[in-house]
């Protein structure tokens, strides 16, 4: 029945993942725009980040599967590239806001920062699926610290 609305199952899968990821990238917009301090931004970001790791396992599995399949199936590549770009944009938006709240601007590239966050997220998902829930549920967790990526130990250039 659903096949009627989509050209094939690839189209259906890509549409579902695109729809979910479009919601995913907007979940940080309110936090990013409303934050008045770095601490406030980080608190809100880490709450959302931890929530999506815990609560959206099925969709993230599908996303990582789709992304892996795009290495072999050309039909997935355009959708994967579009979704990946939107995720890169939101990571950059949060990082830029974090930097500006400290009177700084990022020195790392948008792509490099997204690659770091993506790997952190994937690692956290895997550990969470393996039963290491405490590591991901602790917003200020011991092994992953996204806020340190934003700070980058003074790799931000001070805005004059």
C-alpha cells in the first residue's frame, strides 16, 4: 500500500530518514537562540544530545545503516549527502553560538567539527546499545564531553 506513494523501498526509506532528521536538526534551534551564556547553551545542548542518544535508537540505526549503504548503493548518496549537510549546519550553528557567547569565533572548519561530533555521537549510541547507559545519560559524562569540543582548549580566536 505504501509503495504506491513512493517509487520504491529506497525512496520510502530515504523519505522517512529525511523527515526524522529534519526534526532532529531543529530541536537545537530554540536552545541555540535562547541561550544567554555558554553554560546555558551547553546545559540545553547536552540535555537534547543525551535525550536523542537514549530515546531515538531505531532511527539512528536506520540513519547509520543508510549512510553505510550509500557507499555501495548510488540510490542513497544524494539523500545521505543532504542529511549529512543539514547535521553539519546545526553542529556549526551551536558551535558558532557557543563561541560568540565567549567573544570568540571558531578556528576549526565546519566539516572537521561535524566529523568529530558525528563520531562522538556514533560512539555514544554504540555504548548505549551495549548497555553502558550511565555513560550516555550523564549529561556531563566522563568519557564524552562535547562541550570541550566547542571550547577546543583555546583553539577559538578571540574576537577583537
